[in-house]
């Protein structure tokens, strides 16, 4: 894990401390028989630190599709090449449309024939009583019922015979049966019309499928057929990738997994563009660890407006972690490490007191101190290699500590 500091630690060496230490060191130095060691000092201070997690990963395309033909046919055109930029719906390959056009024309003719038979006007719905056969049967039935009503009144008046009345009643029943049969026939023809319309839709789709189009905007990575090739349904004809934005898959060690959440900022670099940074956001955090590495896979989305980044590039990334409590830091020159044990020299009364510490992370010119030191304590910032526990020191004046400031 790498950390980056947001502010600089101010080197604090007061003139009063310098004078006091210098005055107090003379008797001790004389008593010890050794001259005081000249040093510079700094105060241990707390600073807000932006913690970042350094990880690595590989860039991948946001979308990648192996585009295949959805109908069979001979290739008649290939309007794109490798590297061609395409928008959604751009033709990639065209197939011979002759058979599809014929099938679509036949299906259209069947639909038109059935619509005419059912008296369906363009844009109008199906009205069964407008079907000629149904309308004729209905008119015959209505006439027979009217005649039967008249005969029944004459029978009551004893004008017609019972036989003629029975004949008219049978005629009414027959015309009713004919009317129902006509309606059933019309319903069957309407179902046939629906089937014909479905076949027409399939025929039109097959005709449209003779032009294979890009499913989304991006770049053509590969074209796999040429003019004259015969393709069948499912034959792959081109590969299209979307590289704006890109995705980057990163591997996070197990001990840092709890620090990662969607929405965190990711800053990455690639070898192709030294010194250039690309920023994105964590989109996905895997719910499970990879058992072979004991690591967690996360995915970030990285904008790529100028197509500078390419799928397959290796990326070094920094994931910005949530802000933590202020860290205690001292100049890197104040910390000495021997055999894995770190220490500093705290300056008190003109003498150096060796203090064992637990060092944290290196933050550029500063080092984080986790234990062994308190904020505000004065430590030797230079000349540490010449110090020992109890050594007398002389603090270099403040103006001499930072000659660069006079430039």
C-alpha cells in the first residue's frame, strides 16, 4: 500500500530553542570532553494524509461483440475495414437480398389476398360482419326471420296452413346455421391472416438481416469475411469493440479488501504515456476472493475520449481511499533504522535522547510515526548518524537550516 501526503510538514526550529540548547550544551560538552554535534531540528506534527492503494491490472473493452449473420446468403459488400469507426447500426457486411426479397413479396401477396377476402381496409380493424360471405348469410337469415314472423301471424288468422308454417320455420333454422358457418369461416380466415402476417414479419426480418449492422458504436477490430463468401446463420463476420469508456480489472490484496467500495476514484498510468494520468471510478467489487491468489477483483470505468488507451494495456493504478485520522509525521532524515528497528533522537535541554519508534509509511520527504513519539516533540532532522543517546547537540540557527528559502 502506498500513501500520498496532501500537505507539507513545517520544519520548526525556534531561535529560543537554538539559543537555549547551545547555552546548555557547553558545560555538558566540556564535561564530556567532546564538542556538541551540530544538527537541525523539526517538530513532529500531525498532518492530514490522503491514503491510496497501489494496484495493477489490465484494460479491457467496455463492450466486445463477435457479430454474426442471422440469415444465409452470399456476401456482396464489405463496407468496413479493420480500424473503421462505426456508429450503432452502421452496415458491416451486406448479403445478396434476392431470395429474401422474393420471400417477402410472396408473404405480402398472401396477406393482401386474405385482407381483401375479409374486406379489411388499409389501417382498419377486422369487422366480421363486413366479410362478404357473413354479410350475405346474415341478410338471408334476417329475411327468413321476417318472413317467418309474417307467416306466424297469418297462421293465427288461419290464412296459411300448418305445413307452410313448418316450412318457414325450418328455413329460418337453416339460414341461422348458414350464418354461423359463415362467421366460423371468417374467423378461420382471420387466423390465417394473422399467420400470414407473422410469416411476412419473418420475411421482412430476413430481408433486413441481409445487411449485418454494428450492435453499438465503436471500432471494427476484425472483419472475417470477403465478397463472394457464402455465410450461414451464425457465421461470425466481424468483431466490434467499444473503447470509450474502457474497463480496468484490478487485483486488490486480501488485507486491503475492506477499504474498497464502488464510487472510489482510481488514477492509473500506462507505459505508453509516461507521466500522464487517467482517472476513473470503481464500478464493481467482486463478492468473492480468487482462491488461487487470495485477492479480490475490482473493476473501474475509465473515460477514453481520445482513444489513447487500448484494450490489453497493463495499468498501474492508485485507488483513493477514504480519509483517515491525521498522521504524525517527521522528516525522513530524522529516522534511522538499524537491523529493522527504527529510532529518532528527541532533543531535550541541549541533549539528544534516543527514542525507539514504530515507523509507518514513507510519504515522500516525510515518514509516518505510528508509536513512540508525540506531536510537538522536537527531533533531530539532520546529523542523526553522528548522534548517540545522551550526546550534546548544538542546533543550527533557523536561517541556516533552510538556505534554499533565500534563493
